[in-house]
């Protein structure tokens, strides 16, 4: 069993050399993907934040919120906080995905593949929790600037200006005022995401009687994407 589905824990294959470049590639891929996806959803975040801060005014749902913001401030208002969002989630994705790979693989190397297979869910959960905690420490200041910029469009002219103004008015502690809520949401989300994805991927490989090294890159990618979709839905439900 360890030679087949258990090898998913050492994705993409036990034959891969887990050196510094391996972790850097994982971190970079995570950072780029998180930056793109969260950046693309910036307009939704703008409307969502407005609804949360002023539900009396913004009470017409998502589409109505879009129309209100555009009518009152112009379409460019929907990109408020885009710089902080893209930068913040690049950093978060970097430490999240790179960190999960690092903690996961180092644990497997430390205790051995047989014992790791027996405790694979705990390893997924522990690696995800550790990586997300570190990622959120770096994300929090950028998220603080983003929320301030969205709630008060006159507050700053870009990311650098927002950082400077927050530092002057609130000090370093102002950047971390929202750390506990971020951790409370993001850590369970990430733990569920990686644990569910790992379990679903294991189930798929097990049902096929194959290991990742037995299949083509396209098939492995399809399994990764499929298990990722299931994990995304599950983790979103858990975190909310």
C-alpha cells in the first residue's frame, strides 16, 4: 500500500528530489496562483466588504452592490485594494503551499513512509496548520491595508501609501489587529482543504490501483484538479 497510494503523500513522486528548488517551485506556483485568483476576485471583495461594513446602504445583493459602487464611484472603484490583494495573497500562497510541502515531506522523511501512511491525515492537518499560520502572519498587514482602502476610498493612493499612513497613525500593531480573525478563518479552511484533497486523491488512485508514477502527467493533473474542487467546496463550508 505504501508503494502505491501512500506515495501520494510525497507528491508528485517519491523519485523526485525534494531539494531547495523543489520547495521554491512549489512556493512560487502557490504564490502566483493565489495572487491571480484573489486578484481576479477583487471586485467581489470590494462589494462584500462594503456590504459587511454598511449593510443598510448596500442591501441589494451582489449584483446590486456592483451597480451601486459603479454608479457612485465609477468602475475603477471595484479595483480598490487590488495591489494589496495581489501582493498579500502572493505572499500567503508562497508560504502556504511551499510550507505545506516542506512540513509534510520533512515529517514523512523523519518518521518513515509506513508510519506516515498510517497517520497521513494528521500529517496533512499539521502541515497545513503550520504553513497557514506562518502565511497569515505575512498576509495580515497587507489585508489590513486592503480593508482600510476599501472601507475608505480616500484613505490612500496605493499600497505603499496605505502602508505609510497606517504605520504613522496606528503603528505596527495596527497591521495585526485582525490577525486572530484571519487565523480563525484561514487555518481551519487550509487544514480542511489539504486533508480533503489528500484523502480524495488517495481514494481516486486507490480505486484505479495505480500510483502517480504509473500515470501520465495529464491524468495526474486531472486527479489533482478534481480532488482540489472537492476540497475547495468542503473547506469553504467548514470555514464559513
